């Protein structure tokens, strides 16, 4: 999508810089109707800037509308929470940015509903195995930055160690000073976690940095339906402990929670979501 330079210039005139993020300056708030128009413009401009930075690794509201043929109400959408610096770092680190939808008009937007809404995905998964409990799952509504590749070596370690690997990745890669204390607390919590506890690791706060079963499937559906560039055919263990195998064309095999991944080696990807 081409960048609308005049519109961005106008919007940026009403931005001030604070803590590496854009905030609306006081002169925008003089009149209520002007303020609302300016807020809408700024919100759209943030998305355009994000798309410019992320390029083909941007899956915003337009991607959702394209895949599921459902128009979203932009006024009720949560704003894109990442700073431009964070997006540049994420792009360089090989991540994609995606907007997930967990409900529509107060109704859950389940995996089953996704298959109903998109014929190609439904046909791709006719011979796949998505167990009934998984079909009822929903992703959390909001924005997420997600790694396109598994964390190195995560396929060969036990589930509880995978979460520790994700926390270490977060500890070493997220440089926002306001998040540092949170990550340090989680790092300490998980470092002290009972070793080899494969039955309870999915209850840890550290799992905010790894994807749920529904999030893995949602991301795979949207990215596959949008062209599938850079998609790795992989096996991933979700934050719920479910084994999820991603195939070509949006195909998914999703099983229930497993205590060990020795029989079915599966890795883990890193995510940051809001």
C-alpha cells in the first residue's frame, strides 16, 4: 500500500514524542468534533506506518476482512500498541505483526467459525485432525508480534524447558525499560519453577510469551490465506500444552495437551501480545 505522505505529515503535526511512543498533543483537544477526527486520523496513520515498516509481515484489519469477508468496526478496535522502534526491531528479528479477533458482535469467533467463513481453509482441513475442543477455541482480541521461526533448539527439549527458553528470549530481546521489571519477575519465577514439571508449566505467567492453541491456528489461517509468504511448515507446542502441526495451504492438525514431546517433537515460537 502506498504511503499517503500529506496525510501522515498532517497527522504527525499533532504528535508529540514521549517514552518512544506517539501521544496526542494538547492542541488537538480544543474542540470535541475535531478531536475525534484527529484521533481517527492518527489511529489510521499509526497503522499505515506500521504496515510500511513491517511490509509483507503486516496482517492488520484488512487481512482479517480479506480472509473472512467480515468488515470490522475501526472505532472499537484497540490501537496498535507497539512503538515504531519496537516494530523496526521486530522486523529485523524476523517477526510478523498480526491483529487477532476473538469475538464479533458479542459472539465468540471460534476456529470452527473461521472454517465456515473461508471455503479454501475449510477444504484444506477436510482431511486434517482438529479435535472438537480445539474447534471451540478463540484467540485473544488484540495485536501481537510473533516470531516466524521456532526458538533454536526448542524442538528437542521438554515443555517446561521450552517456556524457560521463551522467557530467556524475552529477557534478552525486549529492551523497553518499563517492561524490564515484569520480565525479571517472570524470569525469576520460572527459574525457580519445579524442574521437569510438564503437567503444570502451562499455568505459568511466562506463557504470555508463547502462543495459545487458538492463536497458533488463527495466525496460520490468516497468513496462509494472504499468500503464505515465509510460512514454515512446523510443529509447535502451545501454551496450553497442545500439539499443533501446521501444513501447507492453512492445513492444521491439532491434538489435546501432552505431557511430553518426545514422541512428537514440537518447538515453540516467541510472541508479544496486547
